[in-house]
């Protein structure tokens, strides 16, 4: 039996919608995998159970199709990443399971194949494939999707510190799908130009491990502007975090979690400010200081 362990991830980071994600050590998902005879995947979830049509099963189906193989696989997922909080829990569970499987089965698999399979598995939760969270969970560091067809990406290893705030809010049915449906179908050209400059700053900042550039890229007037009004407590949490010294604040994925880029010296103050903001909103919450994490495929 092999154990796969994948970190939580925060996608988008403001302007990098669907193409940028960071892996961090706030939380982890684990998968215990054994390979036997026959063909088919049986998955058990400890804690939250998404049902028989889930990201892990779909990811295995896609991986088997890519590789032209089918094995009998038993999987137990222990996902300690808060569910439906914008922290990549579904992608991490699939990546943890696939990474353990390829090691247990003794297969040599291009990491991009694992990312693509897990990203297609995300359709079970989001309604359509997306690859940013899966790439971060698999490869760790910061990832940038550079092509969707064929899938390609680059990975960076920035030295950055974040505060991740996770409020307890009533679950939104089909949250990821719903949060995609509120996005604008078009933007004005000047808005597009401003957004491109922010994405460029974000990617350059991640490549150079430059917090100032990353902070500039975490500003967003397109996706976050559409989503923020639907996220309980976000406005106050963002305001208080910036007042406490955060360099930038954004929704983590589709929310409701927030991710604040911080200097180490301000990390605890920002964490306390985020918790105070949620408390004033009448929300229970957890906040953690987090660093960039290694991905599931980087672990021996």
C-alpha cells in the first residue's frame, strides 16, 4: 500500500483566473491506495463523502484511458482540507490518490498526465474540467497553466508567506459551478489591458519570488469583482487584513476562503485581523500562516 499526500491550493490569486495556483501547507489530503487484480476503482472517503460520481473516480477513469491500462484499485481518502472552501480539496484528493497509484503500480507517468487526469476529474465538482488546483497539488510551488490544448504548464518555487482564512459559512449548492456562472461574458478593452498587466506582474513575481510584483498581480477587477458580493465576510476580512499589513488579499479560488500575502513580521497580526473580521461578521473561522508546499509527485 502506498500513501499519497497532496497539499491545499489557492487558485487564481486575483488576476490569474484558471491559470495560476499556489500550493501551501495550510492543509493536506491523503489517499491510501492498494493495487490488486481485476479492473476498476473502489473509493472510500473518511469524513465527507461526495458520492459515487466524484473527482477521484473520474480522475482514475481518465488516467486509465490515457495509459491504456486498467487495474483493480482500492482507495481510501482522508481529506483534511476544508470542503467547498476554495482550497482545492477535490483536486487534492484526486492527485493524492493518483500519485499513490502510480507508485504502487510501478508506472512511469509524465506528471502532466496526472495533472490532466485530475483536472478532468474536477468536472465532478465544478461541472467542467480545470487544471490549476490539480497542477498545484501535484507539483507544488506555484504553477502557471501555459496551454490547455495540449495541456502545458510551468512551475516556480517562490519563497512567500500567506495567511489563509477559512470562514464557516453555509455551503452553497454546486458552489464552483455557481461561482463561474456569475462571471462576466465580456469586458471592456481597457479593462482587458489592465488585467493582462496584472497577470504579467503576478507571473513575473512568482518567477522572481518578488512579493511586490505578486501583490500587484493579486489585484483583480473582473472575476473577484463579480464574486466578492456573494462571499460572506470577505469585504471586512480583506479590509482588516490590509490594515494589519497584508501586501495583498484575494479570494482563494471561488472562496469563501481568503488568502493574504504577508511579510513574515506581519503574519500573526494579519491572521488575528482576519479572525477579528469574521468574528464581527458573526462567523466562526480558522486562520493559518502558510508557506509554499511541495506537491504530491515531489514526495518519495
